[in-house]
């Protein structure tokens, strides 16, 4: 439940469908719930997918957007023992609703923030670092001396993939970014940054035998082309379809191209080349294996406390500037995470 100042999606379409409005203060109605005063929210590509009407399993407009936030616990239900009033928490909701001044949600969707973590970092932590961790270690089985490639290496997930990869010895990390982001990607730990226009040729030259883990968040034709860069026993892992975002409104042809690219994976080719094609969907894992997610959040928080992880914050905007914040992601201008705040 959401209340106070909220970012509301009035209908599917362009930025004109975004609005800020006041809603009644939400109340705890179940014994396992927590009420949080929100301080910061993370902006994700999934918010753009939802605005354009591409997520069929999400609530229909009018609806409050927002998958992750950070803030302070105001009160808890009488069965909640893990949290108390005054705790700093970061929260996740697979169905949105967190772009709000006040939120009520189940306690298992709220996690204590490390004491030194800022609210902006807390809002930038869960989705990016959980996606990176499960992709690299649970699916990718990253081992010492291996090579990792990720598209948009200077984005939120790209930054997280780089930092987590570099937590292991002798890992080579490379990926794509625009020229203006290459320096920031290298400062975050990337070994090599390639241009989108020529990365196939450059990757063939630098790693002719291929890479061990290739993380694809573009989808479509690029997904199939990327199979040539996977070495034997390597994995191509699909985590997103950002190539379908070509403008303010939904591009039907881009959706068709993305679907067509994914349907042409040849099992025989995978067998012959000892390759694996995998996919990852955080919201589904969260709903089906909450304990595994909780244990991983605890690992990630320890890595933050040890100085291994540090969310990169691109810019921070107010709720009434949500259009500017989303435009920054849609245009691929961001380096790290874009954050919005109620005030």
C-alpha cells in the first residue's frame, strides 16, 4: 500500500502518463507488515517497460510505480520481530508501489541497511546487486581466472557485475559503453570497454576463444549474434530486453525483432559447442525462493561493509522530476543508478 506523495502511472504511453499525487496515509492491516517512511527510490528499466505497457503481469493503471526504495521504519505489525521503529531499511516490491512517501509491505521484503550506507545507496542496491550476484555465481558459476562480458557496463547492473566479478581473483571484466562512459567504467574496475558499433570485431580480436560468461540485457538480434563469443562450457545469460526501448512510447517492431531473435536458439548448436543459454528473472525468484534471496542480501551487505561493493549513484531527482529521471535512463545517459526522492 502507498500513501502521501506518490508517482502514479495514469495509463500506458509516454511521459504524459506520469503524475504526482497525494494519497491517504497507508495503515498496517496484517501482523507481518511494516510501514516505512521512504527517503529514496531506485529508477529501473522495468519502470519504462511498465509505463509502455510491456509487463503483462504488473497491475494495470492507474497504479503507483516503483520496485525498490529505502527509508526508515515507522511501525511494525505485532508478529514482526526482525525490524523495529527507527530501523533504516531497503525494500523491494515485484508489483511496484514504492514511489511513495509512505509504504506498507511485508516484513520479508524489507532488509536492514548497513550502518554506513546512505539512503541513495540503499535505493540502488537490491535489484542491481541481486541480479549481478545470481547471474555471476548461481547461474554463471564464476571461477578464478575466467572472463566476464556485460553490455552497458557503466549502468547500474554493469557496475554491480564489475564490482562482484573483481571480488574474485584473476577475473577479467569487459563490456560495452559509449565513449563518454568508458573512463567511469574503467575507474569502477572494468579491464576493457568496447564500443557498441564494433564490439563483435574487437571481442573476436581480444578473446578469440570467447568469454566464460556473457550477460545480455539487449535481447533481439544481438542475443543470437553473441553466441559466437561464448567459449566451450561458457554461458550466455539473458537478463533484459533494453533494445526494445527505442523512444518514449512502445515500439511494436522492436518487440517483434526481440522475440524473433530469442526464438531462434538452436539446441543442436549449443550441444555441439558445449554452450549454455540461460535466463534470469529476479521478481520470479523472489516470489518462489524468498530464503535464498534473503541469504544473498545478507552476503551482499557484508561485502558492502567490507568495502568490496559501492553503488554508483548517477543523479538524484525529486518525485516531480520523475520524467527527467526516466528520460535519463531511456536515453542511456546514466552512469550507475538514477534515484528519485519524495522531497
